[in-house]
C-alpha cells in the first residue's frame, strides 16, 4: 500500500483530528483501543509487562511517529511507565527512535512487520535455546540411555527443520503479501 494511502487509512484509527500542539491524535477509536488492550493482555501471558504489550499493539496499527507524551496520553498511563517500556521495545528491535525537523523530542515508530518479526524471533529463540541445551547435554548422556539420546536428537533435528521451514514460510509470505497488496493498491487507484 502506498504511504499516502496508509496515512489516510491511519487517520481512521482515531476519533478526533490531529492535534498540532501535541503532534498526535487525542483519542484512539474503540476498535484500535480494543486491539491495543488485547495485545497488552496477550503479551503479558508471555512475560512482557502489560504496558509493553499495549505499546506494541499501538505501534502495530500506526506508522506515524509518536512521542513519549503521545503514547502516554493515548494509552492513559504514566510517562515513566511508557519511557521504560519504550526503551525495552526499542532494544528488542520492535520500535525505533526517529526525529522531526525543528523538534527536540524523540519520537518512536514500530518497525515494519513488527508483529511478524516478534512471532518469528520469540518462537525461533525458544527453539534455538532448547536445541543448544540438547546439543550441550547429548555428549554427556551415556549410550546405554537410548531414549534420552533419541529425545535430545529429536529436539536438535526439530530446531533445524523449524528454522528451515520458517525461512521458507517467511519468503512465501513476502511473495503472497507483495502480490495481494500490490493488487489492492492498483484497485484503490482506480476508485
């Protein structure tokens, strides 16, 4: 989708107009708010602070740069909580810091396909770590324990299989997405 079309689409995510004074929208629409809250709850189950999950959800649906104040206001939380969680989000590679000409404040945007990268890295990291533990343990398991040796080898084999398939799946997704959304952009241009 073209950037101008995305920005126009993003304008519908908010119930009010752009606020020049604060460089951001005043309020999230109910649908965006519902998704943001759901992401907070979901990611909290996986060990992320709820506010971090909410920030993640917000950045997934908005590509315009948001300041720390914008995020705090949109999520109705303290600046301190946002600051801590934005740093974690930035360090994880899910958001990046940007600037605006003439403005000394830092702004943040989610990285492209951050939701997809988060899924890929979380699943892959866990499986890679499990396989590393299996690789380290396998030489220390005696040959007279074939069940343990087989299970460790299966973990190692699965990790190799998973990474190979995941890379292929990502390539397939990119091709599918490019075709689907380039067709949609062309159809929107005709309207």
